[in-house]
């Protein structure tokens, strides 16, 4: 979708028209190499009044589930698209995604949607370098990492989501005319909206997850000098941390923390960068496949419902793992596991898990029942062996792909971005260190 893009230097009229208060700060280019921090927020102490927040944004400007609902009351196109999208918009992300594509369409002059702050603000939003927007060659740099499967799955999910949205709205005349007749709304647009959401969304008290204009230019730092909140008037504010109040220098970047416990993979997946000071992956998630010769394999997957995964956590002095599905994998009928199908009075049928005579209503609680058994040490050994095998397989794939990664990076014709190469290389190093540590701990166990 084609619409006018505007430089950050043109933000002043938008800020003024929407009563956004800037106090001793300005949006300005930060740049950097090899990680380009893009546009950020800088301190300008000459105009700073310490009795007021750095930034104040009216709550109505935040795009979240609640405000999207309010926008829909005055925008028939948005309301119809939200209704047609059905289950997608039952989540805050889905509602915001539809709002963003309608706002993009308004900005592009497709004669739909209601002009407003966001149909203008979208013109200032930059492209985001996260794995789902990388080229196919750049995504090969993730081979052997925990993101290899995750990014592929996310791209497939986005494609399916887009096709479902197209199918749901194609019978609406204005949707067909504006979006589908000439393919003006594309999968790439949908991926762009998703990249904006993931990289710019924040969790606000009372408002939930949402995007706040101008505040979303604030970059991340593990040692952030500021934080955001919602005041008594439901306005979003950006404030200095107590230790930094009055101590920030002219031109110093104002930073917030996107989340102290986010793993290296999560930072790359949602934001496309890693802190220069980060020296640990913290944790990673690996996909799991049932055992090929397991006679109850199909039933186990059916009752688990979601995709089975294994989490590996670095606690510094040791490594721990968690996976409800692993405990399901390591037991069978001879141990006391069984399944049956229950039929409700409505006629609906669903599988039930039994451990001995006990109904296992929550698979996550299965391990508690196994602990009560005299064979608990055996189950522990089976589970640890399964985890060890999965970790060793992942480590072998990661190390085995190094030669190919070096070759890909050396090919000038592939035109791989320096930032993407730097981020992928660091992620590989951090995850390899965690996997090697996990192998040592599991061997001892």
C-alpha cells in the first residue's frame, strides 16, 4: 500500500494539533552502528521543567482494545471490518491490527476510514527490522537457533491470518473495492502492521496493551533512565527514574525498559536487536515432536491442544527446564496412563486423560501426580533423558550450521544487512552457550 511517509522533523505540527506535551525532550535521530537505533527521544534540559513529566499523551490517543472500540462508534468502515473479522478481533492485538490497516488505507487515500491522529501518525512510522520482515536469506542466519522454527511458524500464521481476513471481508462492497479488486492491501502490509504492533506496543496500567504516539519512539535500555505510566487523568506520561532526575545531560537519550526478563530470542523476535551489554540468553524455547513409536502419541497431542515446547532457563549456577508435554511423553499405558472420550449432554465430545483412576484435568499438573508415585525417580530419569536428547539435537544443529552461515555472510550478492548479521550472530553465540551449559547440567542429572 502506497502512502506518503514523513520525516521525524515534521512531527511538530502533529504534536501540537494533538495536544501532546513535550517537556525538555525531542524526537530525534539516534542512529548507530552496527545497530541502528533509528529515531529516539533526547533530553533538552534548557526547556525542562522538573515539576512536569517529560512527555504527556492523552489516553484517547493510545491505540488499545478500548480506544479501538470507541473509534468504531464514529467510523462505519472500521466497525464493519472489526465485525467481519470476528474471532481475530476478540484479542487486543487483533483489534489493533484491523485499526492499523484501516488507518493505513485512510493515509493511502483509498477513501475509507475516518481521518484522525493515527491516519497521520502512521506516516511517521519507520519500517521495522525484525525476523518476520527480514529477507529469506537473512532468515537463514537463524538456522539452529530457537527462532528458526518460531519465525517460520509466525510467517505462516500471518499469512493464514491475512487470508482469513480477506475471506471475511470480501463480501463487503467497500472492502472489495478498496482492498481486494486491485490487491491494494497486501500480505506485506499485514506483516508491517504486525511488526509495528510487536515492536512498539507497551503494557499500560488500566489501558492494557497499546501503542502511544511519540512515546513509541523511546528506545530500550537495560539501565533505562526513565519509565512510563498512566496518571490519574488516564493520560500516558514519561517520567525520569528517581536516580536520574536532574542528572541527565543535554542530548542524552531518554530510554525505557521493554522488559527485564525477556530472553535474547524474544528481544530479537519482537524488536530486532540485542543490548550491547547482554551476555546471557536467559532462556529459550524449543519445539517438541512426539516419539515416533509411541502408541499413544496421537492421543497425547490431541489432549495437549497447543504446540508442545520445552523451555530451558539459565539460573546462573545451574540450568532448569520446564515442559508439561515432556512428562506426558515419558509415561504410557503400562505406567497407568489412559484416555477416554467424554460426550457432553450437548453431544460435544472431548478427550479425557486418566492417571490410574485420577482425572487429569490440567496437563500442567500431571507432574504433581507423578511425584506421588514410588516410580518417581524412574519418571525423572526418562524425562531428563528426553530433554537431554532434545537439547543435544538442537546444539548439533546450531553448531553444524556454522559453516553455512559463514559462507552466506561472505556472499556479497546476498546483500545481507549488517544489523541483521550482527543480531543473528550474537543470538547464535548466546544460545549456543546456554545449550552447552544445559548439556553439562543434564549429564550430571
